[in-house]
């Protein structure tokens, strides 16, 4: 999964639920009833989860990118440093 997919899914969920909330308000207004507070809170929760999802994805992919940027040359250097440290402590 890449960043475009994560952002697209988040935007689609926000747009779909905002349309639901809008049409729900129109229907409630037509039949002269009070609004539903739970739908509003659910919409705000979906927005919050979409933002958190996008943030966590990019934070995690940044960390993974740092871990995968270790080249074989760097691994050999680290192994040599470990060897030198163990020899100097003996």
C-alpha cells in the first residue's frame, strides 16, 4: 500500500460520510424532526481517524525507509566496529 492509496481512502470516506450527513439533514428538515447528534459525532470521529491513519502511515513508512537504507557496506563497517570493540575489551 502506498501513500496515494491511504490518502485516497481517507478522502473517499470523508466525502461519503459528509454526503450522508448532508442528505440526513435534508430528510430530517423535510419531515420536521430534530437533528441527530450521533451522526455528527460519528462524522467527526471519521475525520479524526482519517487524519490519524494518514499521519501514522507516513510516520511508519519514514521509519521503515530509514531501516531499509542500511547498505551492505554499512553492515560490514558496523561488524568491524563491533569486532574492534570486543577485542579492545578483552
